[in-house]
C-alpha cells in the first residue's frame, strides 16, 4: 500500500470515538460512508469516566455506575455494529473506563493499529471543556494519524 511519510494513504481501520450524542452519530455516518468507499473497517470506542477522588462514592456506588454504563454502551454498540454489518462494513468496538479520554483514545490508536480517526467537534461534555479544554482539540493535536473533523452544532445548554 502506498505510504506518505509513514501514513497510509488509504486507511483500512477507522476509529470513531462515540459518546452517543447527535454529533458523534454524525461522525459515525461520515466514517461509515468512508469505510464503505475505501473497504475499511470501523472501530468504535466509548470512554466511561471514572469518579474523581471525592466523597461521591458515598452517594453513588462507582462499581454499579461503571457496570451499568458499560452494559448500556455494549447495547448501543450492538445496534450500531448490526447496522454497519447490514451495509457490508466490518465493525469492532472497545469500552474504556478512564478519566483520561484522550490518553485512552491515543493508546487504542496504537494497540489497534488505527489508520484514521473521524471525530465530531461537539459531544456530551457539560462543563468539562470550559475547565479542561476540548477533548476533540487535544485529539487533533496529539494523534499521529489523519483525523477527519466533523463540524457539528454545539449542543444546547441545559
């Protein structure tokens, strides 16, 4: 396969970080169109945040929360993988539990040998980007693979 400075010109594995927001669904639609045209595989990833070191565990059992969130993500992924399979697109998925979303995604890029990432500009983030910066912005800066950035409308404030 032709390469340009270590980057595959025709990706065979496309990563789509997904939080099940309308924006990440738009990224998945674009990634599936690309995958179909390029005969590429899609790998979906969802990162479940861990609780910080606070007293929240006294009110919400962390293990129960993580287990329920993982179960729901698996259910959501099963639906999406079925739809992708119906379109002739091979898909796999990962569910990570971490407060370092960017680190988890970057690690997955390396371990799964991902060639390209499709990510949306907005997702389900609440106040987090105001304090810590945009996850998408960090991924675009740090990923060493081509990144297709899907512009999407900013979610309405709650």
